[in-house]
C-alpha cells in the first residue's frame, strides 16, 4: 500500500516532546520536593527554573500552533470525540501557561525571592499578601493533580487509538517511518493542505 499522510509540523513535534518530558519532570519533582526533607532546596530551585522554562516554551508553542495549524482529526472519528480531543488540548495549553503563573504569583505574594538558573531574579507579579499566597498554593496543588489526570487520559487515548484501533494517531506527532502499523485510518488525505503548504517535509510516504 502506498499512502500519504499529514503530520504535525516538525517544530510542533519538537515542542510537544520536549515539553512532555519537562512537564512530567515538573509534576514528579513537585510531588517529591514537598515530601523531601533533605533535598528540598535544590529540588525547589530546579522546579522554579524548569517551571519558568515551561512558561516560555508554552508561549512559543502557542505562537507556533497559530503559525502551523494542527492537521485535522480523521473524519471517521465521531464528532463528540473530536470535540473532547479539542477541549483537552485547549485545557492542556491553559494549564501549561496557568500552572507556572500561579507558582510565580504564589511566591510573589509571599515575597519569596524567585531566583531561576542560579542567578536570574524574576520580579514579583503580585503584592505582598499571605491570603493570596495560601489560595494560590492550594490552587497550584489542585491544578497539578488535574494536569496529571489530563496527561494520563491523553496518553491513554493516544495509545487506545494507536494500539487497539490501529489508526496510526501516534505517528501524526512523530517523524518515524510507519511500516506495519496497520491501515493508518487516522490519515485524512484531504486534511490540512495548510500544513503541507507551510511545511512540505510533513508529507510522508507509507508502505
Ligand atoms: C508546568 C509547571 C508546573 C508544574 C506542573 C508544577 C507542579 C507542582 C507540583 C506537582 C507541586 C506539589 C504540589 C503539592 O503536592 O502540594 C508543586 C508545588 C510548588 N510549586 Fe510548582 N509546578 C509548576 C510550576 C511552578 C513554578 C514556575 C513555580 C515558581 C516559580 C512553582 C512553585 C511551586 C511552589 C512554591 C510549590 C510549593 C512548594 C512547597 O509547598 O513547599 N511551580 N508544583
Ligand atoms: C506532559 C505530557 C503531555 C502534554 C502536556 C501533551 C499535550 C499535547 C497537546 C496540547 C497536543 C495538541 C497538539 C499541539 O498543539 O501540540 C498533543 C498532541 C498529541 N500528543 Fe501529547 N502531550 C503530552 C504527552 C504525550 C505522550 C506521553 C504521548 C504519547 C502517547 C503523546 C502523544 C500525542 C499525540 C500522538 C498527539 C497528536 C494527536 C493528534 O493527532 O491530534 N502526548 N499533546
């Protein structure tokens, strides 16, 4: 079978996988840090630095997504599922931006020095107010668990499509050859001429 597919732009793929690693690291470092007596300070330093990097990359990724719109989901996918997928993507974008801002805001409200990468001092973004600190601290914790649940659901959905439905969904986000992955139903030949026009390298031949 010789087939043609549309994938996410190369820049979208790089941003997706780099950020997936960083966000998972943030979630685990966050939980380990708050329960660690001996490694708290260096883990907290890492958490602030990587968290701020996540904020920067999330803004870059938002601009990238506007520049390279994502390929349309396969037309065989039920409409409700496409809506849920879109909603979960928007929510994850919101969390990638809101989580670091809430962390930054919480430390600002506590007047805790926000030093990242060992020497860069970030400005305070909120007035000194301990009530705000405690509200933002609780929000940061709740949002972290919501984020974790969303990432798990996202991973589960992609795996369900790729392994059970065998529609090749995973390979829309990977520049790997896709021999033997099944019928690749996810590939919508008419989808997204926009991506192909902007990034012709995303046109791939399958055997
Ligand atoms: C994507 C970005 C981020 C994620 C996923 C994340 C995740 C987490 C998690 C899972 C916790 C532990 C929550 C708990 O069990 O109570 C935590 C705590 C915390 N995070 Fe973040 N965080 C992010 C960004 C940031 C940033 C940018 C800052 C500050 C500049 C920050 C400051 C804090 C603080 C102050 C705590 C509480 C520490 C403590 O109670 O001793 N976070 N974060
Ligand atoms: C912290 C972890 C993750 C986050 C925050 C995340 C977030 C996202 C977002 C926002 C999108 C929409 C496309 C974009 O604008 O980039 C997306 C797409 C995608 N993600 Fe993730 N992701 C994560 C982890 C993973 C993992 C572990 C997998 C592996 C199964 C995965 C596989 C995919 C695939 C295949 C798509 C494309 C879906 C489609 O074809 O529409 N993601 N992800």
